[in-house]
C-alpha cells in the first residue's frame, strides 16, 4: 500500500518522579503528542487516545486507491 510507511507511529510511556510521562512519535521521529499523568492507568488512557487520534489523522491523509 503506497504511503503505509508514512503512517507508522510508536509511543513511549515512562515512569517519572511524580507520575508518568508519555509521547507519540511518527515515522520521521517527530513528536505528534505528549503529556503527563499522575498514575499509569491515566497515562495509558491518554497515550492510547493520542495514538488513535494521530493514526486517524494520518490515514485520512493517505491518497485513495484509484
């Protein structure tokens, strides 16, 4: 599928002193979303929502097959 490599995303969820930091990164290494939450469950929910939103945006930008 042309352009599929452009839709690759990854995420990171790391413990910090006062909670959990997270980020979503695209195939170019650009951060597309990031945040911080007091507990792991909240951070997991936040990163999931951000990842899904970024994936939806990227898929919407793909050209349709003719």
